[in-house]
C-alpha cells in the first residue's frame, strides 16, 4: 500500500473549493495513479475523519506559449471528497 502522503499531495483552496466546503466536501490534488479506495483511506488516516464518498477527475492541461515555443501544462488528478455528517477538516 502507498504512503498516504504520496497519494494526497495537497488540499486545493480555491473559490470553488470554499463553496463546496460548506456542503461538507473538500478538494485535493492527488497522485495520478491512485484510485478512489487509496484516496479514501489516505484522507481518513491523515485527517482522522470518516469519508462517505470520493469523486475523481483528470484536469486536462492547458496550452501555453513561451515566446515562440508552444507547449502544454501537465494534466493532473483532482479528488472531491465528501465527509460523513459530523466530520470536518480544520483548514486554518
């Protein structure tokens, strides 16, 4: 099994993340090869909360240009984790 800190890279704190946190959901940047079961166990182990659901998505890279060279940013995997009632992650 993977180390939980290798599966969960960081919590995403954005405007959308703040909106969904009121619904007891939190967004995380996760390892691209990790699955929902690994993400769930890593969140429960790191934050000591109970997870009721995990939704994952792959965010596509965007085209970027530096002077005359065209390129793409890397694609990455995002997880939206729903906690059970009574569980909360302290984001301070």
